[in-house]
C-alpha cells in the first residue's frame, strides 16, 4: 500500500483539468482501492466486475509490478484477449505490460530504489519484462495453452468476460498457478451468461 501511495503514477488521457498534466499520482484517497488491496493480500483469487474510469486495471498492473519488482523468482502472467492488448505501449500507458512499464518508468528516484530492468525486445516489440533477480512479467493472449506451459506466481486476466476461451484459461490456471494469486477482472453486463458471470456470482457449476 505504501508503494501504491508514494511511488505509482498513472496516465489519465481523459483529465483535461489536472494542473500538472495527465501523469498523476495513484489516487490513494479512494478507499475502495484499499479494500481491494486488502482482499488481494488475504485471498488467493479475486473476481472483480469493474466500471470504467475506476482505475482497477491500473491497480492490478501496479500490484503485479510490485510483486515482480520486489520479490525474487516471481513470474506474473498478464492476459488479455489479444496479445497486442496484453503488451500495449509503455509510452501511452496502454495494455497490461505497457501500464506496468509506464509505472516503472515514472517511479520517483527509481535508480536509487531498484536494480535496472532488463528488457527483452522481440520483433521491435517489448513482449516481456524481466528483472535481474529472476522475476518478470509475461503478457499472453487469451486461452489456456500458454498458461499450461508456465509456472506462475500471479495471474492478471483483463476483460475476462470478453475472452471466448476464458473458461479454458481458468481451468489451465488451476495447476499452473497453484498457491499463487489471481486477479480476474472485466467490464461486463452480469445479466448475460458466461463463465466470468458464474465466477462473479460464485456459481461456477451452474
């Protein structure tokens, strides 16, 4: 929580009034965010139905980065419907990995706090982020095949309700992230069916 309040900056393209620009400190005054953090610390998996503009995705990315940045041997999987959505762009703070990289780039006094990040570019795209202490963040597209091939410490699955293969990914994750944490989030109309709704309503066998 201290990391979120003092070292995390986000990018809000919608804010036209902010005097200091659209790069701003994480909104530590929003109490619902602290409730989510406390639940994340206590529970292995959280299913979150998020409204837009509530900074939930930024929160998930900040928690994923914190885990990989300050703990040895951590692998966090960042999953979205398409690989481009999972990778994103560090300059615009888009996508899951892009938001993690944006946060990393804007940590105050980062050179004094952390070891330099080792980036692995592939096809002119940064498709993973690794650190010298053998931890990293790995973006993947929807589906269970890539999760099955990994042993992960954490799993962020964004817009899960819109991933046709989300149930397969969830099934695959049961073995690959056993004992780890999961943040399963989506903007969704919960009146519709689907596996994400079943998880959110706590009725996976319905």
